């Protein structure tokens, strides 16, 4: 079983135990919705890739379901500023993942970390930095990886290289899961610290929402 699927199972167990409810509330997801998406990603990841023609294949668990979740979260974003940040973060994350794939050695044994893990870690960190909110971070982490794959596929076709392209297949499930979970964990950890700092001695007066300080219901 891959690392990504193991992480999803662990996440599902934690949710069943009631751990992580605060994060789900911030993302505007219920525990049932989160468990459903986790189950769909796991089940979809075990199904063979679906051929779309012209050498393009797509995986349900590694691409379609995570992308569907990102669309749902994008619609649920609290403000248009959050949506804009999510889009920008996704583009920046895609550029970073593409650059890593382009300039790292082709031989996995030549680098210190599995490329799929490296892409996921980079996407997770960059997704949080630019996405800022939990939803924005997750959207950027996941869609950034998929956008990078799409650009590589386009580049191959423009170069006349007839090579099969896989969206969400092979080790990509690990990359997508790691990037999404890491982005959310970073957003939660840093968001919690920031909330404690901005609230100070009066927790009812201040809050930290969507990466911004809010006082008395108004952003500063």
C-alpha cells in the first residue's frame, strides 16, 4: 500500500475519533463529507487508470476526486479575495512543481528523496504560503500538482514526443495526498499560533481569518 493511501486511512481514523473537527469546520466540511471523499480517493486509487485517448490516462482517486473536492472548497470560499489567492497559489505551486521536475535528476536514486514525495512537500509548503487559508492551501497544494502534470503533458505534445501521460496515476496519488494534507496542517498550525498572538488578552475582540487579522468583525 502506498504512503498516500496510508496517510488517508490514518486521517480517516482520526476523524472517526473526533480529532480534526476544528480543521473541518474551518474548511466548511462535515466529518461525513470528509470521510466520503477519503473513501472515494482510496477506492479510486485502487481502480486502474482510465484511458482518454491520445496516450492520456487519468486516475479517479489521484485526480478526479481530489479535483472535485477542490472545486467544492473553491465554491465554499468565504470571500472573493480567498478565491483569488487560491488561484494564484495554484499557479505558483504548479510552476514550482514543474521546475522541480524539470531540474531534478531523472534517476530517482540520484536524489535524496523520492520525487513524488518531494513534489508533494514542495506543493504543500508553497500552497500554504500563498493560499493562506485552510481551503486555499488545500486547493493550491492539490491543483498545483495537477496543473504541473497538465503542462508537462502539453509540453510533450508540442515537442512531438509520443509518451503516455498519467494524471493522478502511478505515484501521483502520494503526491496529491501529501501536498493537500501538508498544506492544511501548515495552515492549521500556523493559523492557531497566529490566532493566539492576535487575540492577546481579549480573545473575544480579535480573530485570525483567511490569513488576516479581524477586530470587531472588521479586517485590519
